[in-house]
C-alpha cells in the first residue's frame, strides 16, 4: 500500500486463524471499502503459522500484514472478531471507532447477533460471562450507541436465522453473509485421502466435556468406519494429539489452513464428522455442494463436565434456531 491509500485505510485486529481468514477474504473481495492494515497477535502459534502461510498469497495493494501487541491507533473503519472485548467496547463508547465491522469468531458471532436482535437493553457480553456491574453497564451503553449511530456491521459465513437477521437490522445493525469467495481459491490438493474426516473440537481442552469420552468416540469411529483423518483444533495440546494419533486407524492430519478452506479440496464422496461447533455450521454450508457430506454428532449427556451449563444453553439456542 502506498501512503496516499491511507486516507481510506481500514484497520483490522485479528486474534485467531478464523478471524484472519475472514478479514483477508473481506479485503480481497472489497467488503471493507479500501486497503486494509491487518494487525495480528504474535502469541498464538496457529495464527502465526497461518500468517506465514498466507503472506505470499495476499495482494499487497489491498493488504498489509503487521504483527502488533498494541494495535489501537487510528480512526475510521475497524474490523474485529471479538466484539465482546473490553478494549473494543471502551473505544467504541468513547467514539474512537466510528465504524465497526465484526467478522467471524465462531459461535460467539451467532451469540452477538442474538443480542443485537434482542434490542438495546441487552448488554453485549459473552455467553458464559458473569461481568461486573460496571462492565455490564459499559456493554449496554455500547449496544445503544452503536444502534443509534448505525455504525456496526456483522459480516459472517455462518447461517443466520432469518428472524434474527431481520430483528438485528430493525434495531439499527447491518448483517451481510458471504461464502469465502477469495479464500476458496486457496484450496490445494493436499486434503486428507481418507474417506472419513473427523474435525477436532476444543470442548475437552476447554473443560466442557470429559477427555476420556472424547477420545473413546474417536476410537469408536475408526473401529466402525475404518481409517480416518483427524484434523486437530488449535487449542488441543501435543500430548492429546499424540494419544489420538496412537489409536488404531487414526491419522492426525495437520493443515496449514483453517478447516473451512483446507477441506474444500476433499474428493466427492468423502464424509466429514464433527461435534456441534463452528465448523458444523460453516462446513455444512460449503461442502455439500462439492459432493462432501457433513454429519454432526450430538453430545451425550454423560460427557458434560460441571460448569458447562452456560455453553450448553447457548448450544441449545443455536440448535433450536435451525430445527
């Protein structure tokens, strides 16, 4: 980007691989309205690896990638993945973010849309959060300010229930959906050759389900269906992956790209299995048209760990929206 382009510069702050992919896709498809400075965290190994993998493939006239520990300088349009961040909300409340675009951050994006659809009395806080009253008041103030200014837009590849979208837009927010038009061109021919691909989930790593039950499920799938490829979640640790890879018929397949792109190169007839999660929604909208089936397994009651009630309630609402 040359210096003249900074007059219309869009700034983005990314903290995860999915956020990076979504921001780059939007920049190359012209969604942000100008060249984009993408500032990214440096302490997330999976994100760093993806930045290195994609850096040679971005258009330098549209995107500048820059590591940053403190990105919050500059006004204008900001693209973020985490609308629940205290830093984002404090700057929005102070009028320092005249236009905010929220891109995909997993199921949290659907939770955000649910809150936007409820009206401005709903504070913008995470599904499992129990914020301090002062923090809750800020979250409610930000919701009202963004609605009044019509300055928040959500851009997502997730399936948004029509009623939720209509209610959010009636409250003063914009909602746009996309299908990874640019990111889909990144798909390469090194997809897993196995007929069954299991997409990993962080539920056990996050303390939501029993690790032994999760591991037993993978073993049962391999025994029942034959050799399978397991695509790990970025929060699964090496010891967990080594244990899964030692199971008969299980091969751990490390992909450089998020599953939403890595699996676009799967051969027709391949089956993809996953638990209720973000990939269950994104892949369900991308792969069937390519001849690849996506099956979502329900989580047995006995898997759940104490303290998972908030996540389970959110998951139930997502399922209810799409029955």
